[in-house]
C-alpha cells in the first residue's frame, strides 16, 4: 500500500532501534505519561460524575422537579393549578403541599421544615412512602395529627414511633391574652430514611389538612409540586403553568432549588479536570524532549534526505508523524486502561478494603454504599482529543527545528 514518504520514514524511525538508548527511554516515558494522564482523568471525572448523579437522583426522589407557589402568599386556586398541570402531557404527576418552619420538641428540641402533604397524591411525586423504615406511611390520616420524622431528626429529638412531639410553627395566633405561637401535639407514627442529610435531619411530614388547621389556612396551600417525564423541561413546564394560571406566581425548578450544590460539584469537577490535564501536559513535555533529542541524533540522516531533494516541509512531516504516533499510542492506551479501571473500580475498592481491613466509604458518613461511577462517552472523547492535541502541538517545535537543519553543517564532521 502506498504511503507518503514522510509517513513511511516517520514509521521507520518509530520502529528503529536508537543509537542512544536514553532517547527510547524518554519516548517510553512520554507514552506512559500521556497514558497515565488520560487514564486518571477518565476515572476521576467518571467518579465525580457518578457522585453528582447519585446526589441528584437521591435529591429528586424527595424533591419535586417543579414547584409553583403563590410568591409569598397562600395559593387559593390550587385545584385549578392541578387540573391545568394534568392537561400538560409533559407532567407525570402533581400534588399540593403546605410548608412552614417549625420547632419540634421531644426529649430535645430541633428546628425543622414541617410539610403537609396529601399522601394519596404525594406518592406519585416523591418516594417518601418507600423510605419509611419504621411505622406506617398510611398512618397520615386527616384529624389523626400523626407525623413522620427523618431518621436523624428523630434520633436528635430522642423519640421513636409511638412517642409524642410538640410542633411550634412560625405562625402567630392573636388571642385575648395577646399574640401566641401556634403549636400542636403530634404522635410520631413513622420514621423515614431518604439517604440525604437535608431531609433525614430537617424534615417532618404531616397530613396537609392537619397542618392547614394548625396554621388556620382554610383551603389554601403553599403551592403545588410537579413530577415530569423529562426533568430537563422543568423550567419550561413551570413557566407555562404559571402563565396559564394568570397572576403572580413563583416558579422554581429542581436546578434553582439546589443550584448551590450542583454549581459547587460542577466547579470542583472542572478544576479537577484542569489540574489532572497537567499530567497529560507532562507527558507532552517529555515528548518534546524525546523529539528534540531524536532530531539531534538524526542530524546526518536529515542532511542526506535534504541533499536527495526532500523539502523542509517533508522533513518536518517525518518528525510530526513520529511524535503524533507516540501521542496516539499513549492516548489509546490511556483510554482503554481508563475505561477498564472505571468499570472495575468498585471491585478494586472492595479488594483494597478487604486486604487492608478499612472502610473507605463509611455509609454513616457518605450515605452511599460503594463507589458510583458515570462513564460518559462525550467525556472520554473530549479527553482523548485534548491528549492528541497536546501531543500534536508537542511535535511542532522539534519538527520545525529538524526542517531548519543546514545539510552542509550537519555533514561537515561525518
């Protein structure tokens, strides 16, 4: 098969045994450096993506994709809002809710969000019914004044199923004795564990009608919560619902409600990517060194090629081909090893824990068992392209230097 002359000579230089073994060592080091950088970058970004996906999934199990509220005032037309939302084919389920800040007193006192729900509708928006580990979710019945507490919150309060707690809400009731806080005794009928600290340590769930009676809200609610078939359409669906309702409403999607968390994860992922790219850059610098040394070693060959009629551009192409192939070998090796390491990372983690008798990811600290990974094809392709680009740029100076070699000067002492 026909090959252009620079490609043919470049491949021959790549396979040929070096007169100077140190050049071969530097070339091997550059291949290993690029491969290591690509492998580590793929694995690290996959792990960080896995944690991001795990946090997002756990958060959205309890939080709605879209929340529409009355913008600081109770929402009195919530039944119409539910009817309109159900007409939207993008909406999977919708449920009303009442939220208030409260102080819960058991053996100890703790502040928490007290949320009133309609159990029959809430189960279609969140998985709270599946997260009850003690007690019964169906115990939330109108007029029973039962409450479900997060596991950490119940532990901090020193209560369990069957105990009573007093919930003091942020509302004020005006009586003949003056203004007093609104409070009510509830019975703990269940403990849930959502696997997310925000909910397990700071959320109490009651029946919506019970909380409406405590807050004297009549038939108004705080807002409605929507679950969508495609969570990426959250903002558009919420905005459309608010416009169809008319008036002033506050629309929040899941990204806005938890923006700080996801922005922090995204920034950390970006910074880790930039820092770990320096490993690839180190391999590229080694490639520059090996190519410069190779050009020096091949001075006589370059001079002969020039005297035989090879142009400076063709000489430059020889060393660009050879350097680019070294970068390609390192990148391919790094991509393969990175994918294999990512796919087997959890097994490797368990092996390390078994050998050294340690628990690297304790469940009571991280709420996660195992090491989640999210291997994205787009990320792998991007990393491979960056590595190839660095390797290509690393060949430019040595190749340019080879092209400028004067034949007479190189052959003077041969």
